[in-house]
């Protein structure tokens, strides 16, 4: 896996790589939401608590595929409120290695499947050979 954080001529980045190249099998992780293993909403109205639960759910799904955050090549982040972006960056930085940041897309959405959800994140990971 090779991270192309800021290729010559590309704009500055803030916590992602412009491109990531990889070879081998891949796992797609469905969008994870702030719900715990019992199906209960975590952190209603609290973006950091919701993000921590989402990243914990991502870790669980990746682990089931024998992968981890070091294997993630792409994240897609859906935020209802862009005011939650600093919280996303803070929590993301607790889980991802700043030297191996995945490619990332961030989309503001009008709402998610549950009105109390503030965030949903899906991932693509390159499985270890």
C-alpha cells in the first residue's frame, strides 16, 4: 500500500491522502452508525460520542475481516451538520495513523436513516496478503 498524501500540484490536505494505491483482496465495510451492539443509539446530541461509537463499529467490522484501520484505503463520511467536522477530525485522529491516512470523501447530508444520527461512515480496506 502506498499513500500519496499530497502529490505535486494538488491542493493542501487536512487529514487524508489524495490517493492510495494497493494490490490484493479488499473488504467493503457498510456505513456504520452510532448504535451499540444492543442496537441502542449512543450519544444523542453528542457528536464526539457518536463518532467514537461509529469508529468502534468500524473497528469491529474490519476485525471480522481480519483487517484494521491501518488497512483502510478509503473512508466516506456523511455528516448531518458540518459543525461536527472538528469532532470528526479529533476522533479520526485517535484511530488513524497520521503517516498512513486513507483517501476520504466527506458529504453533508440532510439527514440519515434515524433522525438522531449525526454521522455515518463507510470504509474500503485492502486486506493483508
